[in-house]
C-alpha cells in the first residue's frame, strides 16, 4: 500500500494557514489521530487527514 504523506508545511498550505498554526493545533490536541511522528518529524497520512477533516466539518 503506497499511501501519500504530508509534512506540516504541506498541511498548512492545504488548509490555508501558516505552519506555526499547525504546530499550535498539534500542541492543543486538535489534530489527534491524523498524524504520526518519526524521528521528531510529523507526518500526516492522506487518509487520516481527510478522515479528521471530515469529522471536523461534520461537528461544526
């Protein structure tokens, strides 16, 4: 399985925010379950991120 992965910068661009906002959301636990961390670097799986965003939208 070849899933696509995104960096913090990639996610920030997709969401139209600055990378610092993504790091803030990570600290606040707002992106829980949408990422994993390898060697100190956050990676967001495309499927995990899409699922998280769908849940976020449906909760508004």
